[in-house]
C-alpha cells in the first residue's frame, strides 16, 4: 500500500537521497500510521469492553498512543524539512531525531502504565469473555501491526531515518503484545486460571525493552556517533580515486540530520606539484562528494615530500616504531627539518580509543625511541584522538 501511495503522491519517489522526497515519505507514513492506529484503537477498545479484558483494553490504549506517536513523526518530518535560517544555519534535520526520541519516550510511559494496570489486575482478577468477533479483531490487529512494522523498517533503512526505525520497533512490539493477548484470550476458554494480568506484565516489560532500544538509536546521533564504515569507505574511495591525492587523514563527519552531512578532511599532495592544478582538482573532489553523497565537503591540502630518499626512509622508520607500540597507531603529515645541531622529525599520530596506552604514554614512548636512534633526532609529535573515521 505504501509503495502504491508513494507512486501516486510523491514526485521522483525513487530519489530517496533528496530531502524533499524524504520529507514526503515521512509525511505519508505518518498519515497512514495515524489512520491505521485509530482504526485499531476503535476495534480493540470495542473488543475490550465486550470481553472485560484489561490486556485487550490496554492494547487498545497503546494503539491510541501510537496514533499520537505517528502524529509526532509526521510533525517531525515536516519541521525537519524547513530551510536553514539565521538561527539554524545547518538546517533543522535533527528535529527528526528528536521526534524519534519522543516516540520512544511515549513507548516507555505506555509500558509503565501497562505493567502498573496489570499488577492491579493480578491483585483484583476479573473473568474475561472470549468470542469469535474478539479473536478476529485481535488477529486482524496482529496482521496490520506486522505490515506497519515491515514498511517502517524497510523505509527507515532506505531513508536512514531514526524516527521511522523507532516507529517500526514500536509497531513490532505492538504486534508481539497483541499476539500474547490473543493467546491469553484463547486460553481463557480452557482454564479458570486468570492469565490476563500476568500477560500484561510480560507485554509491558517487552515494550519497555523495545522503547529503550529505540531511544538509544535516536540519542546516539544527537550525541554525535561516528559515521558508518560504509560511508567512510565511500568517501575514501571518491577522494583517493583522484591522482593528485596521495592519502587522506583527519576525516570528520558532522551529522546535522539525515541528508545534511558536513565533511572535512586533509588530503596529502605532492609538495612539488603545481599548486593551481592541485587546487582545481581538490575543488572537483568537493563537488563530486556533494553530488554523490549529498553533503558539504571541505578539503585541506597537506603537501608532503615524496622524492627525498632519506625522508622516505625516516618515514618508514617512524611507521615501524609505531607498529612496535601498537599496530593500530597511524601517522600522517611527516616532514623533516634539519638544523646545524639536530634534525626535527615532525608528524601527527592518531591514537584509537581502544589503544591500551594513553595519548601521553604513546608520546612519551615514541620520543624515547626517537632519542635512541643513531644520529641526533628530536621528535615533534602532535597526538590526535581517533574519532572513528581516521
């Protein structure tokens, strides 16, 4: 249904990297979610009244809260698509993450209330009724929630949307909870033991776990998580494909919301190359990154000496010393400055977060190794922390 509606109402619906298309998908899925959840609420609430089941009634209220969550998602996509302004020069894309966070918070509140109500049901049990109509309503609800989870998860991956991923997780938890309610309702036909309240507690705990997972997925990009390995490989592949680039480092990716990335990196180029030609090629790389990855890129050129044998030997020696300390340590921007009394070896070292040595310990150990080399060498080292993209 979503694919059919997308073809009807979304222009250029296949271009999911476009912010306008992303916003249109978000609005469409939010509207469909509101409509389906309201229908499910009406059906389950009616079934809950007929059966006297707290689990079914709570499940109905859950669907009503889901309609509110879909409304939040819809508003979030609408606001995230606003143009940048003087107070928000990088756009409003992170509002989409906030809408996903609100959805996750609503799931947690609903889980708490469901557990609370279920405990009251255990303390004060009441008989529940079961009829074919009630079972049909519950079975239809399971199928609808499965479909909602499926299309939100599929589109969430395609659009890289945390809000849709949270909605998909919410729909999946609803499907599981309704399935348990369905089983308990059938069980009431064959036993006098009231499982209604116990089922409500299990469902509430499962929903709570789902809400925590969805919240983590929306909080991480707000706090500043590293880019995916796939994105880093794409960036490196595009940049390194140009002949003037000898290597890259200090790659940083700032996420201001889906479809709004700002990239900065350092590109090593030959110190003896034509600076105007190299600069022109760097401009072309920045444009290519924007066209292919829909991002804003800034590239800094780092000139390196490539035709001096002694400098190359010392660069290899520094890499060897780093490998002895930790194979994960990386070096860049190596250069030598020779004076009348000593030679400075100047370079940067990237220390990964999982390195057993602190940055200070790495610097101290490396300076000691340089001091012990034959000749009079001094190390001038800049220690960088790895942001997951170096």
